[in-house]
C-alpha cells in the first residue's frame, strides 16, 4: 500500500523516526480461524501513517502472506506449522521505518475426528480385499484400488456401494487418481506394469506404460497423481523413478531425484507414494522412509522425514495426498499405523490413528485421499475397509 502525507504535514524537524518498543500481537498463540491484531508499537516521534504486512516464518526464513496488509489477520490452514510475524511500517516526513513484532508460537492444525468406516472383508462386489490407493472424484464419490480383489470399487461419500470394475483382467491395482481435466479415472495396474485409463462408468479407455526399464516403461508401479494440466505422474517403484505421461498416455519425462543449485537430492530407493500440490510433487520413498519435494517443472526443493516413530518420522510411508488448500500433505505412515500431515516445508502438523481394528484404528494403511470440506478417506489395508475422518 502507498501513503501520501497530507498537505499540512509538518516538514522534517530534525528528529529521526526510531522505534522504541516493538509492535505486539494480541495473542502469542494464534488459532486457525480466530482473528488477532497487532499494535503499532512505540516510536521516538509522531508517525503519520502505519502500514502492515503479516508473514509466515520458520527456521528457513519468512514469507509474505499475500493480502495480509491490515492491523488484524485471521490465520488460515496454510499458516499451520509456521509462526506469525507482523511487520509494522511507520511513516512521517522524515521517512519510513519497519519494526517487526516478535514471532508468535507455532500455529497448530486441528486434528480430524473419526467419523465412520465402510467396506467389509470379502471377494464379492461391495467388499474389499487389501484396499490400497484411494481417490475422490468431482462428485465426492470415493474410488478404491482393491489390490487383493483385482478391481476398482466406487462408493458414495457416505459409503454406499456404487460399482465394481475390472476391465481387461486388472491385476493388483495399487493406485487410483481422478482427473479434473477430463473427468477420467487413472489406475495403476501394478501386476501388469501399466496404467489403465477408465471412464467414470468403469469402461477401459486405454492402457499405457508396459513392463520394462526403458523410459516410458514401468516396473511394479505404485501410486499415481494427476496435475492441473491433466498430466499423469507415476511412482515407478522398481525403476526407482517418477514418470510423467500426458492425459492420453504419451511419455513426457522422468526424474529419479533432482537438484537445484547446491541443494542435492539423493536418488529414489523405492518411490511408492506421490501427490501433486500446486506445482510441487511430493514423493514418498518406502525404503528411505522420507518424502522428497520436487517442482513438477524439474529441480529439487526439500527432503523431510527419516526412519522412526516420532512426529515427522516414517516407517514404510505409502500414499500422499494434498490438503484442500494445497499447502500441506497427508502421508500414510503405514508401519506406524497412522496418518501424518506436514506443511510444504516439511514441518509436522498433526497425526491421527493408531494400531488396531477398532474405530479410529489402522492396520497397515496404504491409501489416503482428501475430499470436499477436508474430509479424509484412508485405505485401511489389513482391516479391509475405508476409514472416514472429518475435518475439525
């Protein structure tokens, strides 16, 4: 914003504008959805105008929050995992001086609450056998790659069975993704080393990939994701790379880990989970027990996570999904029987679930998807069901 001094503003009187006490936040513990404000602080001489800019901060530095230019601000889900700082600019006839507030505490994300589960063990239609990948289409329907049943199943958001599809002898489907570009469903046909493209009625449109190590071929592919352009990204597990295809299956390129200046990414060991969030790919490596963040245009951003049971650590991570705002990711932490959410910088935000067969429990979870209003669906593989969690 730009301020202009009034016509009757006093000329500089030789007194330099200096901050004597920093601005303060109305609370040091911000909560998502609850407005807080910042004072102007104290100054050595009178300021004519004040401007404001709120920032998200972490150990890596601070980033401007677009549009947050008032004395008050309401934290959004994208701010979770960061601290808040308000930069106050005082302006008079001498000039302008910026004085930041102290950083708030880290903003917490509310943990989803268990809602219900659907699907039961069995080989018949409507039942599940080792459900793996999960996706939500534009109507809120839930698609499940039923790995043990060699088919894809479709449920309503409330869990009503809508259909079962296994075109052209599907074998061990591991991943499923919905394309908002063409409305089709893409399935990782892992047992046949290919990707099957289906209509929402379950009919086969085409298959692409095929077994091999050459570029454009696949070996034991895991999960897949579709970006905003409709391109299909596949975690090509045994080839230790991520492959990109056009919506019609034309091979476009691969990466086995990237680099950006002095930032070097190690090579993938066993990439299995993948999500595309606002131009960034998040790839879960089940052997390295970490997640790599890569720009989908090429390069490298960050690697986070390590082997373990603590917050932000993983044991055999599987599918990855974007949160509704696209600024954080849910990661299936399979051997720890839980789902973890981390922000785009890799900061731990929340976790839910634990080992068991009761309500809100998981056993070898494999898939995760986020639907409208932040509802989270989890493919609970060993319990042969889909677990539904509502955003708080």
